[in-house]
């Protein structure tokens, strides 16, 4: 997959096995790769990408609509609509998993979890392009995925820290405090503290302010990672 910090900032970079895959800002955010020391830079496709994830022999990413070729093979292979895609590590053998607009996307086990562009739902689709489902009809940021759970801030009813178990799609409130963009690492959660907010129905109208804060260890609790 990718780290929550990278994905919360667009997922324009992803490192796997000493190779960095990135959306090149100097070439319309098209997909490139290079060694971690900056050598052996290669262009992999011709379309803007984001939410880059890497796992095993494959890359997964969101591709923005456009008229350029996406790197697929065959006559007339043109990318006209946005969607979620899979390719090999060289950017070849491109497969469209779902034609959709996404806000964010994370690889969770054998599924891609993604926030609908309209901000109305969290959806999932298996990496073999099967079993597409809507997980929840609310805004859920899937970027922070750790040990089988997605940690995210509530939006429709609260701004608490939630954990969504991807095996059962069940939700648990972890900590009742107003947070944004959580990152879970080594038994701690780091987050942006929301000082001012207004739920205003189902939409967030406030803005996160302040810095990063540690909640404390919770690794011994069965509800946590």
C-alpha cells in the first residue's frame, strides 16, 4: 500500500523494495519510477496519477481523466474517464478496476478502499476487479490502514477517532476527541487537533488547526492495533 502521511497529501509518492514510484510534477503528474537514491529515472505512463499504492508485483493508483494514452497496449487504448487502475511495476499491463472519481484510496489486504469523489460513500473492490461494494454511505478516509483496521475521523456525527474492521466492515469509536488526519504507528496515533468545528448536518465546516499530538499507548487493548 502506502503510508497515511503520503496518501493524505495526494499519494504522489510510494516506496517499495528500494524503488520510488511518483507522480512527476514537472510532467503533468504522470507516473515515473526511480531508485531511492534518485538514479535510474523512468517514465511509466502518460496520464496524471495520484493515490499510488504498491504491493508485490503491482502498482495501484487513481488516474485522472484525459485524452492521453494511459500506457495500455493495443489499438485505440485511450483513457477518457477517471478510475482506479492496476499495472505491473513497469507501468505495463494496465487494468481498469473501476471507472470512478476518488478523493483518496488505500490498498487494504486484497481490496482497494476508496472515498467516492462526491464525498458520499466509502466503496471497495477486490484487486481482481470483483466484489465491488459500498462499505458505508458516509465520508470515510481510508488512508490510515493498520493491521486490518482503517483509522479515520468521524464526519457525519462526530470528529472522534474511529476504527473500521475491514474483515467485518464494523465500526468502533476508539477515542472521543476531535481529530483530523490520524496516523497510527508503533502503538500511538498522531493527529491534527481540531480547535474549531461545526458539523452543520453531514458536512464539516470547520478547519483543522494546531500541530501533531500523541494520544498514548493503546496496544494492549483488544480493540486497537
